[in-house]
């Protein structure tokens, strides 16, 4: 299938662009468009199907830090600190220190954690 795009000019000096494309490329395309607009100086607000703003984790939880993300993922996966430590090859004390913000999460460690949870390591930086 090919992409189809329409442009509708509105009365208030604004326009609407509708883009129909294969679902398997929609997320990547939307992210690329968002990045392009942001690079061009536009502030982009994601909206859901009801035109309600979709807020990022950072907007909802401004105090969010890698330690909280790690603790949340571990809890969601119902793993103890000891179980998770064994899974990624560190001590339980090491996990405790990372979750309490006493030990920073290095890029190498973030990659190990991301791989263990099958998510982007960038969540833990």
C-alpha cells in the first residue's frame, strides 16, 4: 500500500494534514514528523482519538528518575532485588543502591537492564 496525504487549510491561519499509510510504519513516521517539527522550532502535542492531550511520563511525573523506572519495571515483573540481580549478574546490594539513587546507572548497566526487560536501555539513564 502507498501513503496518501491531504492538506486542509482552516480559517484561523492553520492547516490540517491527514496522512494514511501502512500501520507497520505509522509510529516511526509519526516520530520522524514530530522530530522534524521540533527541530524546526514547533512545540508538538500528541493527541488521542478524542483530541485529548497524551502526556509523557516526564510531564506526569516530573520527579521521575532512573531509579524509579528500574524499581517500577522490577516490580511490574514481580521480581525481587535478589532475583533481578542474579539475572543481570550483580549483587542484590548493587540493585538496592541503584533503586535508592545511591549508585548511578551507567550506560553499560542500563543496556544490561534494558536487555533483561526487553526495552530500550535509554529508559534507565
